[in-house]
């Protein structure tokens, strides 16, 4: 049965056949079947004209056509247009068949045709084409994933650019790669050029060699702040005339052509998260070195390159802050431990050299005198270490007249009162023809310098100078970093002004050291998990080991021990931390709703399902699903959870087929699942599937050394929340905290402190009441029933249930719920409550 076009949309076809009767017969068969035939072509040229007017979905193509070109010639052209085709032929020799197969047809039809053969072949061709497009998409995704894995974690600019070049070279052949990153908001510009070697590796090209023919002598000096031209505004492939026009306008394109023989290039914009003008340029010495298809192939991986560059820039920002903090800390230690200015400056120079490679560091006094304290000091790099360059060394080793040196030094100090950067030719021009200039430039070989004044009490006190033998060693961003460092230098120098300020400044520096140490150690903190006990250190070790993997984790421990914090720490340290961790409490929902919460449902799948619902498994796809209180999961749902974990697929309630999912499972429970399995309340196969990597969170009584830091942490948080100045805990109360067994663990500790804080009337916290172990009264004594009294079983059952509900705060499920107190399954308790007309 063939459906009409009103119900099924069939593709449009073009028939390319030079025998009119055969073409007409094909048109009749196809039209009858509901296909739209857009035309009949008898030659290659006629077919191309028709395709230009209206693109068909599929082409029936005779191999033998009249004219200079055959159907095989047209097949190659159709492949370029991504149009599928089926060959028509009467006789196929082995050689002709091999030539036809190379063009990758989607089927063959042998003359004479039967109607059934024609329609079947077309259906097969349509199916194959659709799946080939899907396969192509999968290949593209594989390439993108491969590129992402290769470059996303690299944290060095040059290494990242080399990795990008290697990845792109797998798709497109090129001779040169340029990566230009312009950050207007930071007045920063980075440009790296790579050249392919004879061994198909890449090496860096010096930009001075690229721009050596340019008349603007300051172009290299500005490269750290701005691009030499606006080539980043261009996008696409530039060959032949288009490339020559590009060279007429843009200096960098012209330099590539004149200095490296480039004749064609491709420009790809890279869109970063921050405001930027970032471009990748591929160049070739061939005039027609690139095609549009190659441009599209490379464009597929530019999002991954953008992600890698974003990660790199973010890492550099964080690393620069970290190193700046480390330098500030080193300055504090140097001024505290140094015996004289030379020793202090040597330590400071070593710290600065980790962030800004330098060959000389100097500290010159430019403000008021400090009595007998001598501040002027110079240290230079010698075999990787910084050694003092004293005036005696300068006079004797470099044959300098002492008087001339002092005169030159005094004249130079007048120029050091504002932040300044000198690089390249600018550096040599600024140096005067005096003793100091000759020493720095000619005898020490320095070619770059920058300096910032150090202010103490708003007055210029000294100037910190960095110099390098490289001509373009520093940028304005480096100058800004040096200004940040000078602030810490100012604090240290102020310590020398008066002996009476030593104690005050020492305390301040100690606080700064503590703060900086905490900043450095932040990377090793496990979320909000507080404690250093051996038992907790074991948990930290387990988290570090299992987090990078994708294995299922089962977290066990008593109520209130912080199992959810452990789960979040595992997720945040895993490769899935880019997605949210999705949590479901298996004890907080009725049994009838848990399945829908986990797996979702379709509209109309049951009464009340008024719309489609996405379950927690789908919501957590690509991330982590945290199954809290897994021991409370109803027995009838456990096989479905097991299937989802094993097969990595789920099915919505009322769904028509399975849905593939990629979810990491972390489960938690305060129950003994092995005992639950033995009692028949938990499936053994699900238990073994969950118990791949168990983590036991120790109760608070097994980590008593953590009680005091936990109490202090909660005290600060409660104080802030209540607005009360709570500063400490009374010794007697602290003694009680340390010796109590804490059946409710950390949660109970927090609540005890909250209750005491509410009632506290002073800054020293005292417990509201003594800590005593609690016990649950026997069921036989509940509700005032006298021992030995015999009542009907329904009344005894009613009294026991009501007492358990009162004890649990009308909560049936979960830890401390009525079902747990009565040692009943929650579903059994609900059924008995319904029978006895008990409502919560």
C-alpha cells in the first residue's frame, strides 16, 4: 500500500538518462509511487543546469551518456554538491564497476527495470544516505572530542599553540600558523607564529624576522599592547587575487608574502568568553593552497580551540595571582630574615624571577634619608642565582671611577619617580652617555628595563628596577604586576623607618602570611569537610583516588556524618564537575512517586500525568546522580535501578523505547546494606553493583580531635547568622562536647550549638543543658499503658504506631522515622495505618 503525498513526503528526483523511453518509463513509475520528478536530463551539462535551478534529493544517473562526459564524471560533481545518486546501467564490466564504485554511489539499477526493484533501490538509497550523514556527524564529533582532549588541559601558551597546530595539521596541510590574541580591555596582545619543518613538526618564528621589512620601527615595541593591523576583522579563504588585495591593506599578510613566500591563507575567528580579537591564520606557499571544504573542516574544531584558550587565559590569571601572592610572601620573609639590604634584595629577586625572568634587580633610594640605613642595592643573575653587585665590584671589575659613578647614579635617580617601561630601541635611546648607562647597556648587556616607585606614607621612598638582556622582555601588564609587588615592598620598607613600629608591623605581616598560606592551600580543601583526624584523612584519600574515575561509589555512615558533603567533593573533583550533581532522597518520596522521579513519565501514562516529566537520570545526563538513603528504596524499584546502572539506559513510565544515559552514580545510606540483603529487604545484585568503591564516613565519636575545629566553625557561622558576637566556648561546655558520644554526629553538634547560641547572653558560649544519652521507651510502656495490661492487638498496634509517629515528628520514612523505630518496612507501616484509620 502506497500512501499519498498528503501523508508521506517523498524526495524530489532528477533522472539523467539519454534514452527517452527509459527515462519516461522511470518517470511514470516514480510519479505513480508519489515521488516528485523535477526533470529529465540527457547529458551532464543539462543535468548541472537543472540542479542549479532546483536541488534534487536524489539523482538516478545513467553511467553511459552521450557527449564528452559520462555519468561517472557527473557523479564526482554530485559528490562535491553532497547529492546522493543511484547508477543506471545495462551492462557493467569489471573495470567499469570498479570505476563506478570509487564514486561511492548509493545503489545500482540494472536495465530493464521492474517497478518493485526501482522503488526498493530508492528506499535503500535514501536509508543509506540518511545514515551516512549521521555517521559523518559522529566522525565530526569524534574529531572535536579528540582535539578537545589533546589541547584543553595544556597550561603553557607555546605548548598549546604547538598542540593546536598538530591537531589542525591532521585536517588540513599548511606551512605556517599564526595565533593572535588581542585583549582590548587589558591593553594586551599576544602573537605567535609557527613554521612547519621538513619532519612535519612545528617551530617558532621570531616576529622580528617576519616584520623586518616594515618601515615603522616602533611596531615591535607595541606588539605587547596592540595588533600591528586589523587583519582579525577578516574571515574566510584568501587565494590568488583575494590574497593580493589582502596584502595591499594589511601589513602582516604582506610580510608573510614578502618574507616567507606565502601565497594563500585562511582566517578563523576564535570567540572567547572575554572581550577579545582572537584569530588563527593558516598560510601556504601555494596560490590555491586551501578550499572552502578545508575551511569548514577546521571551523568544526574552533569551538574546542576557543575552550582551550579560555582555560589557558583563566589558568594564567590564577597562576599570576598565585605567584604574585608568593612573591609578596617572599618579600615579607626576606625583610624579616635578611641581615642587610643586599641579602634581602637577593631573596626578593629570586622570587620575582619565578614570575618575571630578569637578569638584574636594583633598589635605589629616591626619598628622604633613613639615618644610618643604606638602602641602595643591586643584584645580578649569576648561574641562576642572584648575587650582590657592590660599588667595589663596579669600581674594580668594570674599571669605573667612584666619583663618576656616584654622580651618574644621582642623576639617574631623578628619573625614577614614576612607573616606566623601556624596551628595545627605546631602552638604548633613554640611556645617557654616562657611567651608569655604559655599565648597564654595554658591560652588562641589558636591553630592557622597567621600574616603579615605592611609596611610604604617600611619599616616594625608593624605586624597584628590573632589567633583562632580552630586547622585549617586559610588557605593560608586567609593569602593572610590578606595581602590585611594590605595594608589598612599601610595607616591608616601612618596617625600617622606626624601631617602635616593629611589633605592630610584625603582627600585620604574620596575618598576611597566614592569609596567603590559606590561599595557597585552598586547592587542597575538600569542600566544607572540616577535620584533620586520621579517620577523616582516610576519607580524603579515598575521595582523591576515586574522584577522577567514573566508578560507582557507595558512601556509608551514621546519620549526620556528612555523607552528602563527601558526594559533592567527589563530583567537584571529577571530570563531570562542569555539570550539576543531581540529588534524590529515596526516603523523602512515597513509593508511588519515586519511579517517576527517577525515570520520568510520558503525558497520560497514569492518572495525574498531565504533562511529560524528565526524570533525575536524564537530568543528570553527563553529570552525577546522588542517590541519598538508597537503603530506603522500595524493593519493587530496585530491579529497574539495577538495569539503569548496568545497561546505561532507562525507560520513562509510559515511554515507547529506552533512552541512553551517561550518569555517574554515587549512593549513600546509614543502613547496613549487607544486613538488609540478608533480611531480604535489598537485592544482592544491586548491592554488589553499587558497592564498587565503598567509602565509610566515620562517626564523630571516632574522630574526637575534629570536634573542637568543627565547633569553632559552627560558632563563627552561627554568630554571623544571629548577629551575636560569639567568640569562644566555655571550658566546661567544651569538655562536655569532647566527651559526648554524639549519636546524631555533626548534625547533632550543630543543633546543640545553635540552641546554646540562641540562649547565650555573653560572647562565651555555654551549653543550654548537660549532654545526656537519650533512649527510646519500650513500646509496651508507650501512651501510659501499665505493665502487664492486656489489650486487643489492634489497640496495642495503634498505640505503638501513634507513639512512634509522635517520636519521629509524624515522619514515616528515613532515618529516625516511625518505620525504623517500629522495625517495619515503610510500605507495611503505611498499609497498617490505613487499616487503623491513622493519618499523619
